[in-house]
C-alpha cells in the first residue's frame, strides 16, 4: 500500500491542477445528484446516469441554457 501511495504522489506531482468554483445554478446535474445523495440511505452505484438527471445531461450536451426559478 505504501508503494502505491508513493506512486500516486509521484504522478500527482507531475500534474497541473486548477481548482475553481461554480455556483449550483451553473451545474444542474451536480446539484440534482447532491440532492439525490442526501435522500439515499444506502450505498448506491449507477452504471448509467440516474433518470432524474438525464434531461439535464441532454441539455448540457446540446449547450442549451438551464434556468432556476426560486
């Protein structure tokens, strides 16, 4: 395990990272997944996107705008 960790550190040191922030209104898929994660009480694995975010994924792929009304 120690060797694998060191290998990860070496690879990570060769990468450039950019960390930024986007408001939840800018990423509807992540917002819906976060809300879904709060509602799930057990370990869950999806091999494909859950139905609740498929519409948002399609809009995102097509470059369509998403609006949030409060």
